C-alpha cells in the first residue's frame, strides 16, 4: 500500500471528492435497473445522458448492418459507468467541457474515417446538470445540436477502452489498469528515463501503445504520450516478430510543441494510473464505494451491496449553547424550530429580531442554518455535479420540507443552479449558438469560473 495520504497528494484528494459526489449511488442503482431490464434509453435518462441519435435514420444513411451493431452497443452501454470514467478537470472535478469522446468506431464502406459513436460534454458556460449526450459522427458538419468541438478528440477517446463503458467487458479493467501487478513502489525500478510527473501507468504503456498502433493499421512506430500541457514523452516501440510484449518501451522526454503532432497519441485513459486503483492502494476508499462494475474487477471476489444505505432522516436534534444551557433545535412538522422554548417566548424573540434586536442563540442558529449551513460545501458540490435531487434532499434534511428559504448563500446557490439550467436549455435548443447568452444569468458569483472556456487539468 502506498504511504501517501490524501493530505499529501492533491490528485488523490481530487478523485476522492469526485467519487463522493459525481456519480451518486441512486443514479447508479436506477440506471443499472433500467439497463438490465433492456431499456438502454431509460438507463441513459437515469444517468443524465441525452440521446441525439435515431437508429432508423442511421439505417437509412448507413445501412441496417451498421444500425444493428450500434443498437447492440447501446443495449450494453452502462451510461453511469461511462460518467464514472469520463475525463474531469480541476478544481471541482467537473466533466471536461466541450469534449467529444469516441466510444466506438465503425468502418462502413465508403467512409474513410468511419462512423463514431461519441459522447459529448457541453461547453463550460452550459454545463449545468453535468449532462452528457450520445451522438454519431461521420465527418459531416450536420448535427442535431451545435457543439464547439464535434470531431472526436485524439487524446480523450474510449473506443480502445470499451471496458470503461461497456458492461460486457468491465471485467477487463483489472488487466488493462494494471491492477494485477504489484504497486509501483513494491517493484524494482525499471531502467527507463525519469518521467517529469508521477502517477503514470508506465508499466502498461507498451501494451496500450501496441493496441493503439494496431487500431491505426500500423505494425510498429512511435507514439506520443501527453503528460499535461507542458510535458510530452515519445515511446519508441519496435515490433519483433510483429507482436508487442508488455514491458518498458524506450522513453524520450520532449517539450511541448516538439513536432510530434502527426504521431498517434496514447489515450489519456491509458496514460495514468486508474484513480480508483490509486485510492484503493492508498486505503482512502472501500470497495463498496466503487461503481458495482468496477469493484469486482479491482477487488476479485467482492460482491457489491444490493441496496443503498438508508438515510438517517435528520431526526437527531442539534445542540445549541443558549444563555448558559444546552438547548435543542430540530424538525417539527417539516420546519426547523427550537425545542426548548415555549411559543410565547419565541414570538417575543422574533418580534425583537424584527426590531433589529439580538434574538435567542437558538433562533440565531436556525437563521444561520437557513442562510449558510455547515454542509453548504457539500450541497454546492451536489449541485455542481448535477445531483439536484440529492442537494434538495440535503436541504430538506436540514430545514424540513416546509421551510421557506431566507436570503443568504444557500438560497443563492439554489437560484444560481436554476439560472444555469436555463443556459443549458438554450444550448440544447440551439438558441445560443456556440457561445454564452449575451446577458449572464442573475446570481452568478465570482467563485463560478465556468463562464471561462478553459480551466487547468489536475494531474
């Protein structure tokens, strides 16, 4: 097990936060139930994936055979697993915006680059709800919805990593992630060039580069590995006997923009140590916290839990130091109220507060929970990752189902999330082109950096 802790590794802290909020257990359970029942479109809806393709249109344009292949892949698509493995960016772990990821590549006659089944993310300004969309790309410019980068990305691609979205092949994750190998710090250091960054899956690079070259119709050659925006690595892979054996390739460090743009690029999914594997080896996550298709591959013999943990309902009253005594505040008839003061006293204190006086500490605590609760960071994270139902459930757990929100940070977060949904709707409807609306929604705060087109990647 690695000696690193979450406090000493920002990458582990980043992915631990992503695993907590990005794909909630309720989404996984709902999407899995619909997928196993044969309802692939319902599974996509449960996982917040919009379907921008029509199989009848595909059959007319490309033939029944291709349409049947795509239909077979869609029936085994686990959209929640796809969301689990999609590329993400710092600092909040949101989906990388404006991205087109190839999931499968088909080669019908007469199409040079073939037809791709792709997953797309909206641009940063329209990323409310963190929704994905499924579409086909065949090189044409026509698309149901405009997108800033409609062409499949060379670096972020999953057509060579179907085990990251195809339920039939999820068991391949163990070998493809290197989980069957001992941790890097438990093996002798390989004789290779020192890499400028850590957490590279260098033991898998040769095999993964071989798969990439084979998909490109090559038997040998060089492959570029991108390690962030400033570092490049060149892999030189000979092909003795026409076969690629796992092992350390020849590695040459290059600077960015070194003239290797024509070379194949190792997919990002093959470049880095799988985050779930790193978290497991660091002891920061349990197998039950992983996706149920991921856990058995990384922890052989593990059986995922069949049901979600029951919520506590927030029934335990909270304690408040009130004028030298410990009092309780709790939910009564769907409203957060002080439990140790009689109604007449509460009415007097509320009148005092209305006249700019200082109310009881119990009433101050209730007001603070309404305006800026301690769990505001977690509620904000749920909203940012599109888990609106989870965020509202957390608010009801705090304030009760009949509470009227007061002005403050909590209300601003909920209002901003609603305004951003409008921006996403305009993008989906094609009413805002490829840029944000001329007038930004009210309530956007300076902390919201998603109006900017680019943000740094955490690696």
